[in-house]
């Protein structure tokens, strides 16, 4: 394989990986942007979606695509429930309390996943139509990665429509920009936040389900990828769609090409890039809040 | 508001320090756990300075613990096994790393600080993992051989030297920290904690103070790491792990931040609980740990020390 084709292959894999990171992290971006809440347990919702998919597929024989819908709904419901009974109490708490609280939730989710599903990796059987390769322009593309990118593009279009064109989206944007003024205008900020939290969790669940094949799925998932999700939001800037998207795609491409071209350095590149980015852009690439 | 404490040792403090001495005679079979508690207490003390007094959220404090541990471990492995000077060198290396990274820390706010500290910790973990020819990688650094302490006391299997050595170091460092937080420098740290924006108005350089306290905290963490390496004569790669940073935070919050004693009480409570629960089942331990954190945040933000202080002020005002 020539250098160019292998480079395009790595780029493609990186984009698929990055779009997955974007899908999972977008909910986190909204949570941080809207309520200034540091949620380290966000990955747990993605993990829940993954396990929900595996379970309904293996136990109930549900096909892959409907199982994705189940993952979306289960994680969304879990997000709505936890927001109502736990997260809501801590919106005004200090960041330290939020960090400790969500680390606690992360540990509990890891222990619970180990208890119910065992410590090993979970397999997922993809339908035949999503496996194999697609030939185009003299290159081979993994069908599943193409599907993944297409899914994320569709979800992003729907999200942009929701945020930019609907009444609810306008309420979300207003609440991110200025909560007090939004309350003054009669926007029910609390409800806006409940709904966006649930939606963000649901999207994370969908991402976790789609990512079983790419990211893997085992009980340490929330901790293993915590840095990546945080990184997407911190670098991309909280409270937007565009910022985290750029950050996630960059991160995906950097991580995959780093592991492909300089495997001996491993994840070092990503952490170094993260520290550098945070110092250069303290408010993120496209933060709404300055 | 917290009352300004008197500089003299109170009876309660003296009684507190008699506990580890009594434990030495009462529980001769638990001295290994005892040393672990003392080391964890020292480590938690270092975080209390930067988190409890300066309110810097760090998710990567294990970075300095690990640097200290590897410094002491590598020195001893390559023939320089004198404990005390190894401890000092470890402190210097860790403090230097703390000083260098502090400039990255003081720039940001909570989220940035959290990410940068996390990133530095992970970078060091990766480095130690990749440089396995030096550090032993994932298998850990073995072959650490310590000389006798002061040329007199060998680190035997009974753990007596390790315990008393750890206790002595903890006491000396604690004293220094106790003086530090009651100095004008310590008071200005409290000022930064309570109102960072107002401090420049009274002529204090927030930035310089944060750099200083971060450096000191890193140095003390390095001493704790070096103690662990010297007393166990082994360095595992988990000294850099995220789990260690997270557990450290739990110890400190369990004990109560901003009292110094909270760090020690929290470390003791945490380690004893861990010793008991993790023996039952390691998976459940993580569940309990998470549960403990959630409960602490929701219902007991002051930790054990906060509870004691509240209790005392209630008893004092009948």
C-alpha cells in the first residue's frame, strides 16, 4: 500500500473515531455550557447504552438497528431519572463537590457493570450488510465506519436543526448565554436543562452502542475514555455544537494517526496536545462563554 | 467563619499524636498497614495544602507521588540506598516538577486545572510505562535495596523501622505545614480561597502564592512517594495512576479539607475501611467507594473534621 492510500485510510478511521467521540461528548458539552456542571460520569451513560444493546441483542434476539434505538432510550431514561433525583441538587454546588460526586457515580457504575456483566469485553454481532469493505476511488473503506459517519452526520443535522430552528433550541441557546435573563423572559430553565440532560445522555448511549466495535465495551469504559470526552468539551468549548465537533474530529485523527505512525509514544501525544490546547485556548476553540 | 487557631499545641493535638505511638505497641502485627496509613496521611496532607487551603482542584496529584517514588526507588536500585538523603532528593525532584507545572495550573479555572493536572498525571504514567528499561514498566521496579536508617536500623520484615521512620517523617513535615498555614503566607492562601478576586486589592500576588503552595505540595507528595518506595522496597506503576489521585481526594474529603488533621484522620479511616472491605471483595470495594463519595457530597461536606468542629462549637455554646 502506498503512503498516500495508507494516510487516507488512517484519516478515514480517525474521522470515524472522532465522530463517535463527538456523538458521546455533545451531551457533556451542553451540560457544562448550560449549568457549568462538571460531569465526570458522562461516560457511564455511553457504557449503559452499550450494555443495553448487547443485552437486548443476545437475550431478546433484537436486531442491531432497533437495539440502537433501545440504547438511545434506556440511556435517555437513566439520564432523566438521575438528573431529577441526584444531579439537580448539585447545580449550584462548588466544582469540587461536582467532581467528587461524579467520580463516585463513575466508580459505582464500574462496580455495577462488573457485577452484572463480568469484567470482560462484550462482543457485538453486526448484521452482514454492515460488515466488509466498500470500494470507491480505488480505495477500501470499512462499511461499518461509513455507516458510523453517516449516522453521526444525520444526528448532527437533526441537532443543528433542533438548536437553530426550533423554539426549544432557542430556549437552550438563551439559557446557555444568560440564565437570569432567560428566567426573566419566562423560560423554564430547569425544564430546559432536564430535557437537554436526558437528550445528551441518550446521545451518549447511542454513541456507546455504536462504538462497541470501535471503542470496545467493558466495565472500565467510563474511566478509560473520561479524558477523551472531557478533552472534546474543554478544547471545543462548552455550549456549542461546532466547537466540540471540530475538537472531536481533530482528536480522532490525531489519536489514530499517532497510534498508527508512532505507536511507541502511545497516548502521550494526545495528553501533550491536550495540555497545549488548554493553555492556548483557555475558553475552548469556539466557546459561547468567555 | 473559622476561628484563628492558637499556635501552641493543644491537649487534643498532643493526644492525637499519642495514638500512632500507642498503636506501635498495641498492634505489632499491623505495622505494615500502619506505615501505609502514615504515608497516605502525608500524601493527603500535601493535597490539603493545595486543595484545602488554595482551592486548586487536582486530579493528578499522584504525578508528584510517583516522581518521588521512582526517584527514591531508582537511587536505591542503582546503589545509593541511604534513606534520608534519598528522601530529600525525591522531594527536590518532585518540587521542581511541581514548580514547572504550576505555571500551567495558575492560568486556568477549575475545569482547565482539572484537565491539565489529569493530563500531566497521565503523561507521566505513559512515560513510566514506555520507559520500561528504566522503570520496569507495568511489572514495577524491583531490586530496591535500602541501606540501614542512620546506619543503625535495617528495614526488616517486622515493619518496625518502616513504621517509626514514616511516623517521624510525617511528624516533621506536619510540623512544618502547621507553621506554614499559620504564617502570613498561609493566611493569604485562605484569603485566596475565600475571595480570589479581592486578594490583589490588598496587595497580594495570587499567582505567586499559588505557584509557591503548589511547589510545596508537590514536594511533600514526593516525600510520601519516596517513603512508600523505601519502606516497601518496590515501586509499582500504579503510583502514577488516576485511581491513586482519586482515592487521595476521597481521603482528604472524608477527613475534611483545610484542617491538616483532616488529611490524617481521613487517610486512616479510608485505609482501615479499605483493608476491611477490599478483603471481602475488591469489586464491592469500588462500589462502596463510589457510594461513600456520593454520600459525603450530599450530606457531609465538612468531612469528619467538619463534624467534630461543629460538635465542639455546639458543646461550647450551651
